[in-house]
């Protein structure tokens, strides 16, 4: 996770706390919306990802907004990310996942949650 946080700082211009929040929010959204069997390889390839995604479950603004893209956007905005930083962070998270899993597995996850493309 430290490697991904460093990359978000470099590529998206966000600090460690905002980077962690971005990873957490995006993973939580995917965890809630993608089939478990598609997420399992991601969790196996990126130590700590499952736990980070699980930290977001239940309550708060994310829940009030239904956990949808509005909730993701609100969480990332609250973490201090601009729209440009959100897109850069999302792209970097996907690039990192592609390096760990390969294109096919990441495309499989993204295709199972088409709405995520609106954010990333």
C-alpha cells in the first residue's frame, strides 16, 4: 500500500492521508458493487486492500448517498481532492492494479461496475 500511496502523491499530487482516503473510497465502492469473485484476485494481489475497503462499510455520508458515485465524489471531495486529482488518483489506482493483476482481471472488475468509468 505504501508504494501506491507514493505513486498517488507523485502522479495525483495528493498527500498520504488524502491518498489513503482515495484508495479506501474507490475500493469500498468496488467492493460493494463488483461481484466478490471478481474482487478476490485484487485482494490476493494487493496486501491490505480488503481491510482498507472494509473500513468504509456502513454509516456516514457514503451510506446516506447510497454508496453510489455521488457518495464516492462526496468522500473524495471531503478528503480534499479536486476533480482532476480524483481522476488522476483513480487512473493510478487502476494502473497499479493492472501491474499486480494484469489487464484482463482489472477490466473484468471495471466492466462489472460500468458506472466507475464516470469517475475515473
